[in-house]
C-alpha cells in the first residue's frame, strides 16, 4: 500500500512494516509484502513484541497480531483514548501512551495508570531498567518507578527542550537518549550527584505569644 513506513520489527521468520497503510509482513525471498487485513491504520510511531504477539500504537487504539489473528484494544477495552502514540513493555506488562495519559494491559483489558505525570500527552516510552520507565511528554521526561513519578527531566535538568518527539526515547547500557523538538540529549543516572549543600535560611519574621515581629535584627527573649 502507499504511504510512509513508521515502524520496522523483525519477527522470527518475517519482517514487519507498519505505517500509514497499516501493517504488512515481508518474508525474505518472497519479493512481496503481505498486507494484514483488518488491522487499523494509520499505525503511529511504535511497535513492540509482547507475549508472542506484535503490538502497535495506532490512531484507533492498540493493535496486536499473533499470526493472522488481529486484536484491537480501544476505549471499550479500557484505554483512556484511542489515539495511541507509543507502546512499551515494562515489568512484563504492555504499556500504552496516549494523548490522555498512560494505560497498562491487565489480563484482557487496559486500565488507566495514573502515575502523576506533569502532562497527560504521552508521545514516547522506554524502559530504562527493570524498575524505571521513562515517559516522554510535552513537559519533559518523567522517570516512573514504584508506580509514581520520581523525577522529571526538563530544561532545568539540562534537556535541550521540554517537548519530546514521538517514540524518541532510547535506553541502552544505562543511558537514556532523548530526542526533543530542539535536539538530542543524553541522561546518565550514574552521573547524578546529590546536593549536599543545605539551602540558605533567611529570617523574614518571627512570632512570640502570637505576636508577629518583622524586625530580624538581633533580639533577646526572656526565658519564660
């Protein structure tokens, strides 16, 4: 079919191509690409393998393939939105990033996964390690562990931009490569250092017996 190719996945015996025209399977040596009928299109920017299936983010939900069997997950199956931009596998579960937040596959249905993101528009996902999922939004990259956002990387952290591109997170050998709308950044957790310097304390007022004093010069109080 005509249209751009956004995703290439290597299967056990075939090469899978996905994009504007849907999904097709290319068997090496066949000289052709077989279109999978009934698969939603267009496919967005991401696809993964999960429990023997190929699962793709599409603009009609999450579409999964096992052989020629097509299964589509939409809002009726628990997604917060059928506009899915990215999928990933984290701790063995399939996770979908939509324009209305995250969802995880639990059994045969998705469940909304509220981890406290700074913005619900999710365009990229990557498993940084077994415990940490990186989530790219329009407000930076949030690092999720133990079911909550533990930290969000943004321009204040050194990112070139807060808005990540679609499917633009790549985790490899302890590093996280982040593609933003203004350039590429790299995050290394092993180079983080805790700030050991206590914050300065500025006394602007004080109270005695309910009476507020604005004078912050040296003062003496009776012991009683």
